[in-house]
């Protein structure tokens, strides 16, 4: 089971829930499962979000494998100049 933390800006999609648990083997599958549970959330997660897996931000995380028990954080992507 994967433990997912959603930033404050995403909680309107989850009815205010900050943490949810999902069964998924990859970040892509995780997003699909979250979208199934919270329609519309998947699109939000794929647009401008960073993904941290067990505390490490992962670039191009869509196909990243998730170990059982992983903690995943979806955070607004930050860019600088």
C-alpha cells in the first residue's frame, strides 16, 4: 500500500483529505487510481506537480516504480530564474 500526501491546493479534490492510501506499483498507476477515487484529480497531478518518493524528488516520475509502503508527496512544481 502506498501512502500519499496531497498539498493543500489539491485537497479540494479529496474532500479535504491530506493523506490517502492507494495500491499501485508505479506513479502512473497511482495517479490513475487517485483519479478513479477522486475524479479530475489525475489531470491536476499530471499538470505542474513534482513528485517526492520517500523524501526524494524524482524527475519524470510517471514510470517510477513504487516500493510497497512508500510515501509519496505531490507538490506544486517550483521553477526559478
